[in-house]
C-alpha cells in the first residue's frame, strides 16, 4: 500500500538534493560570518565596537530569516511523540505514520518518558488544532496539522489499550477507525492470482497525483486550505445517517459503550467522503479543483462507516471495554424503569429485544447482575408456558430502587 509513497518520497529527495546542499552551505557560511563578527567585536577597541555590533546584528537577522533546509519526508514509522512533532513542523504540518507493528502505542504510553503518556501531537494531528514545537534554539508553530496514521497490527496489540492512562479518557482510541477481518489461516489460497498489472499501475499513478498536490499559497506567503464542499443531495444523505446513529449513542443505544468512538463517526464519514472524492478525481486535479462531493460518493462513505460499526465494537471488546457490563447496565435500567420485583429470563429478553437478538444473548448480562447481587435466581423456579421453552425466574434485590 505504501510502496508508491515511498517511491514518490525517494524521487522528491533526489530532485532536491542539490538545492538543499547549496542552501545548507549558504547557511553554514552565514553562521561562520556571524561567529567571526562576534569574535572581532569582543577583541575590538571600544570605539570600534558599535559598527561591528551593527554588522553582527544585521548578519544575525539574515541568519534567523533562513530556515535550515530539510529533506522531504512523507512517511515515518518508529518515532517518539516529540520527534513526530518536530517532523510535522519541518514538513509544513503534513506527514503519515504507517507501520506493520504496534510499538507506537508503547511509545505513547511513556516507554521513553518514565511512564508519562505523551500523545498531544496525535490528538492535534487528528483535530487540526494548532501545534507548537519548542526547541532549544527556536519555537515553531504548526497551523492546522494533519497527521495520517495507518497501522496493521496483531489483535494482541489491542488488548489492554483501554487501560493505558489517558488513552480512552482523552479520546485517543476513539479517533481510530478499526477493521478486524477474519483470519484466513488454514483457508488461504495457495499461489493466488496476482493483482492485475493495470490496476497496480493505476493505483500507483493516482497515489502519485494525490501526493503531488501543491498547497495553495496566498499573496502573503501563507498556506490557505482548500475547501471540499458537499452537494445538496450528499448533505441530505449525511444528515439522514446522522439521525440514524444519534439514538445509538444514547445510554440504551447499540453504541453506548463505545460512545467516544461513535460520537466521531459522522465526522469520520465526512472525512471518508472527502478522501473518496479526491481519489475519484485523482486524474483531474489540475488546473481546476474538483467540484462538489456527489450523493453517490457520500453513499459509498456511509457504506464504509456501516462496515466499521461492528468492527469498532469488536475492537473495544479486544481492548478491554466489556460489552457484558454495558449489557448488564442496560438490563438494570429496564428493571428500574418497569419497577419489577421479579421477572423471568424471557420477560427480560422481551423487554430489551432491540438490544439482544436471541434469549441466549441476554444470559451473560443476567449473570453479571447476579454476581453483583442486583438479582437472585429463584431456586427451582422455572416458568413454563405452552409452546415455549422453560424460562428461569429471578428476584430483584429489595434494596435496589
């Protein structure tokens, strides 16, 4: 997936090597000239110092106006948060972090900072909040940074992430989009048909075209961000999807226990639509910026978001967010709402049918409530109704109201 970007980065570097070498040489010459003026001033007679000081100030001003040139960098991998922030500053606020390992999470949790979590750069790189990078010799400001992260990790990497300090509370894990495909081990096709050459070539060309988009610089030398607008129909599809997922975020909704992720799903859908829109128009990005996002593109983005929903639930379960606890809270709210002092397993299922697809699905939640003494099974009490399977009965703790 990253091969075209790596190749594009290599070509960018090769095209700028001579220019960067010259600029670095000029920078070092200015440094030497300034150092020489400072030495002269220190040794000069008092009456000669003012003129040399003026020369030194002018040279220092000229030096500070120049930034030491850096090689283009599109992709990073094993990097600390501090270095990542510096790279963002050097690369005008744009870089991608792609890795086939999950070591970045240990780094963010404080592997190199005595256990102190540090992931502000990731939060700001997602939201586009201004980032300040303080160095020994200068401070840099990155306006609206954009950090792309793509990780292909083993499920083991996810386990326990939710317990790492701040990862959930500060919204880090809620910013990722998750895909947990079924393992094909044992069912893999030996010597599968290779990718069609034309498809591979088209993919590389389009990635090149997208990577080559130049920032728009205004008359003041500032980068201005281009807008991608939605068509009326696309906006209507988005609004309908937002109305669909909003109730799912309530305390009794399907996304209640991953509300930190679900609350960002509509925004993620808009981002997906923008990416799809540019991908569809990769061959037509010049001279005119592509038109509005179509209804069809928004429908495709929403289809991806629907795919992501169950995967996010599974990812959070892997991380340690226990859906059984959330299900138990849901049943407990039903008990409180109905005021029941006793009920059967089937009563609970019928009362919470939108949550559980079958009776067996509610049993783990009832076990949690039993373990926490909210309910107690009645010894030998099983309700039997004609045409239905028997159903255990429960008594509600009288201290719960």
